[in-house]
C-alpha cells in the first residue's frame, strides 16, 4: 500500500482537517497516520480485471454473446411470398405488418384487363432496422393469380420462381466464392383465402398441394371484418378439415421446450389454436378516445387492427417474428435439402436416359436395315424369275 498525503492549508486546517479524518475512519480505511501537519491515508487498490479463478470455469459460456454480436453485425435476411386473389388486401396487410410502404406506385388493372391476365412475379426488397438489428426483407407478390377465367395453369409461374431461387442458391453454394451468398429462397408463403366462400376453392386446394413440399404455407383468412365471430370460427374449422382431407401440409409451429417459461408455452398454444389466422389490414390512423390507432371506421363502430379481440393480426405478426428463425431452418433443412437431393440425382438419371435413347435408336436402325435387305432380296428374286422366263 502506498500512502497518500493530505496537506491542508493553514487557514483551512482548523475547519476541516479533523472532518476529513473522521470521514476516512468512517470508511474503514486500512490505515490513517498523522505526521506533523500532514495526514497520511493508506489505500489498497484491487485489480478487478483479473481473470476469474473459480474452479471449473473455462469461458465458453460467453459463446452465445459472440454469436449474437456477429449476427447483429451481419444482419438478417427473410423472404416472404404472398399469394391470393386480387382484392383480398395482401398489400395492405404487408404494409401493416412491417410499418412500411412496399408499393408506393402500385398499378391496379381494370376488370377488362383481368380476363386474360397472366400471373406475374414482383419482388420488393426493403431494409428495416429496429434497435440496431437490420433485416433485409423481400416480399414476393403474385399479381394476376386467380384473376383469369381459366386459372388452370396460373400457379406454374410461382412454382418455377420458387425452384429458380433454390437453383440459384445451389449454384452459389457450389461456386468458389461462398462468403457472400444472398439468400433469396422463399422462407414463408402467406396464402390468402377469401372470406366470401364456404371453405377452400378447387384452385386453393390444387395450389397448396403443388407447393407444400417446396415452401412453408401459412393460411390466412383475409378481410375478417366481413365475418361475425361465429362465422369466423366455423370457417376456420371448415378450412382445417379440408386441409386435412386433401393431405395438405401447412407450417406447423414447433412445440415449446419443457424448460421454457409458462408465458411462452401459453403463447405457443394460443398461436397454434389460431391457425388459420383471420386478419384485417389498414394503413389509416383513426383517433379513438384521444388515442390514434390503425383501423377501419364504419358507421357502427371502429375495427382495430391491433386488437386481438377483433382479429388475429397481432398473433400473425407474433408468429412471424418469434418463429422467423424456425421458418428459415425448415426451409434449409427440409425443402432445400429435398430439392438439392433431387437436383443432384438428375444428371445421372439423364445419362441413363440418354443411353437408353441411343440403344433404342440403334435397334430402330437395325430393324429398318433388315426390312430394306428383305425388300432387296424380294426384288432380286422377282428379277431372276423374269429372266428365267
């Protein structure tokens, strides 16, 4: 310990010299020594930067913090596809979910243009930052789906787009530079179901059966404010029964682990019971009781977008945010791996088919050659008979 000298001036010594000494004694200082006019105080400085000496401590408990810092620095990527007939509020719901305007100059075609309109793919990417966490969100819209009179092949363009993103990711993953791969694979598909029917339409069934092995499907009942609570519950039950009847695989929320808190377990249970989600979208701010909320104003009252008693908007957003990582993992471990295995089998199968085609061509040529030889033999025999006559 090194002494620190406190030397008061002569005119102040009488007033506060003793006060300091009493104060230092109250702090239980290791040592106080008076040497003439000076008072020496001994301090013991502790080095708090020493490594912990606890038995069994290695330090890898800090690994999650390292992953967290690296993930926040890198940012996150997520691709969401929205599919459904025109007029179901897909664009409004997406803008409401992420509090942004993805379609500032959207062109809405007239009824005459929809008669023979083909399905288009429109991908909009926006960078969203919240509390230092960056999210690169890509929303894939499918205008024209179900608008034409003949919608038999309207979803082939969508399936081709999903496969193209898998193919692109596989090509980048197999390349030399794999450090900066942009993941444009579709991680989730919101499929909008019309509330005006009595369940699923034949087009809904065929489309979901065609893509349920390629992407995570989340069924959404649009414009839920057109239904009463009993009608909404009845429609949900009917849709779930038809999904099970046709063997359609939709995205299943993972069960909560046993070590999770009760609040998270209850949230997971409520989210599972809410599928398919019945939602309302609105970008308008309405003042109700001195408070501005997003909702829709009707002559009989106000429908609040973020009120869980009115619709499942908050539940849908909670599901998307809390299970975003699981959606990406299912896409990587299930859908992409299935596509990758099928894609890697294709070259070998193509070689076998090519060999079979060559063998078949050779057999056809040999048969043709034999037929021509028989014709020549017959002609020679006829010519010989005429010569003998």
